[in-house]
C-alpha cells in the first residue's frame, strides 16, 4: 500500500458522487465553464508517519478537496445548496461502509470546511474540505 492509494480512494468516491476531476490541480482559475459545475480538485497537503511494526508504517496523508459550483442568480440559495452538497460529500468520504470496502484506507477524518466565492468570478462557489486519512505502508 502507498500514499497514492489514499488519493485514488478520494477520486473514486468523488466520481461515484457525480463530480469530475479538474486535472490541472495547481491552477484552478482556468476551469472552463463547461466543467465548472460539480468539478473537483484534490491537493496533497502533507503527511505524517510513525512506525507500526517491523514491516509497516502508519501514515496520515492530508488533502484539500476543492469542489466548484456555479452560483447562478441567487447566491444565498446556492450557498445553502453548497452546504448541503458538502454534507453529502463528507458523509460519503468518511462512511465506514465506503472505507471498509477499500482495503488500502483505514480511516478518513474531516478536518475543515469552508465555502467561499471564486476570486475571479463572484458567481461561483468553492467548497474546500480538509481531509486526513490513515494508510498502512508496507516497508518490505
């Protein structure tokens, strides 16, 4: 198992929820309007590790999940919808049946949530969800 397994888990779950990944993860300002609604970007933000036993390491990689939504004409309603969608996403990602069906990710924790307008477009909303998971890395 490896750190990249955790990223695969998040990508798989987001795709199952109907979101499309924006492949240019470092530049989220240039997402085309055709992909903007229900697009996501997943950024690796770091990891910690500690020995588990003689043949494995317990690692906790962290990620920032950014979800992009069109704001339309009624920003208040879209903010309410963004909060609802945040709830659906978080519940799915931390769900025990989802995690336990995947043999590479032991646990998923939700650390933070922020809803904000896109700086270059006030008619768009970004959901930012901080996530952390546990992965066992084999050393042999």
